[in-house]
C-alpha cells in the first residue's frame, strides 16, 4: 500500500469533527425531551447496525470466521462497561453540564487508559505522561471555574458524570487492546461485537427496569440521537481507516482526533446559543485539557 500522509491527516480530522459534533446532537436531543438511557440505546443501535453492515459488505459469509467464545467474552465485557454504562454516564453529563464542558471531561480518557494499561498490561508510564496529566488536571480546574456550559447552571459535583464516563471509556479501551493482542481479531470485527454486547445490555436494562417512559419520547429527540449515532460510528470507521494506512501510526492519528472537544466548543457557540454558554475561560480550559490528553496519548 502506498503511503499517503495527507489522507491520514484528513481522516483523523474527520474523526475530530464528527466526534466534536456528536455532543451537539446529544444536547439537542436531550433538550428536546430525550433521556440519557434512550440516547445510549439509540446511539448503540445505530452504530451496531452500521458496523455489521460494513462487515457483511467486506467479509460476506466469512464474517464470523475466527470468532470464538473467548473473544466474544472479552469484547462483550468491554462493550457493557466501556460503551453501555459509559454512554449512560456520558449523556447524563451532557444533560447536566452541557456538551462543551462534558466533552472536555471525557477527553481525560487517555489518563484512565494509561493508568489501567500500566497496572494491567505492564505498559510504561513515564515522566512525559505524568506531565500531560498535570496539564490535563489544570485544564479541568479551569473548566470547572469557567462558568460556561449549560445556561441553567451546574455544580462542580456534576462533573462526576462525564469523568466517570471517561474512566469507563478508558477501561473499555484497555480491554479492547487486551483482546486485540490476545485474539488477533480485526479491530472492526471486535468493535462490532463490542457494540452488539452493549446493545443487548442496554435493551435488557430497559426491559428489566420496566419503565415505558424511557422510550416514549418525542420523535425529534430520536432524530437527533440517530444522527449522533451515525456521526460517532462514521468517525470510528475513519479512525480505523487512518490506522490501517502505512503512515497511520497511533501517535499521528490520536492527537488529531483528540482535538474533538475544541470543535465541540466551536459548534456549541454557533449552534447552541441560548442553551449553552461559551466563555473565554472555558475555551482556555478545554484547550489545556486537549493538550494534556494528547501528551498522555503520545
């Protein structure tokens, strides 16, 4: 395959834009009468359908080849923890503090991934990463004092929701990495199993909960959540596409994709007027958080 660094940058930038735009759709859906569990269910249902469609188009009848119980167990647990439960906390956070502030908190995922990989996988945690963590913590401190985000106001304790989501996403990331190292499964197939397990878990939770109001929401909220699910899934496919290219090293792709919160702030300023407040201090805090997360990821 011929190296194409420009294509890598374009794909990584597409990831940042789509992942930066999806929180706007999440906030619009929640503001239109949607609920966090409903949002998580719709997002995962959309992504699951898209991933299996792409897999069937690429692999056809051999789509289940090499899929064993061990790989299903690993990626299934990752899906329940890092996707199903993580997204419930994420959407609760978006509803409470807003898309821009929540996006900054979720960008702390590399910190949790690095810490878990250090403990579980024995990966090194050096001075460079520790410095990045310090910058990231400083950024979150500025965000918490920025008076930005949801115009109805929020408490510092509300940041727990998106930060817990980041920790769950980080745990899911490490589990997927462990599974890819041990099973040799393709990333796309692994994520398809991951999303399927998350969808089953969310559907089971809704059924056991037995609350019909969970899904009896306005049609407009479903439209926003569906579009948000398409944006997230398209971004992840582009992420895999960038990594599959000769020049697509993680160190080249992930820092670009990690700028998504900056796009969220920009989209919030333009598209969420009256719903969210974007202050200068918020922009500074988000920028510091993104830089810190990029340093940790590197």
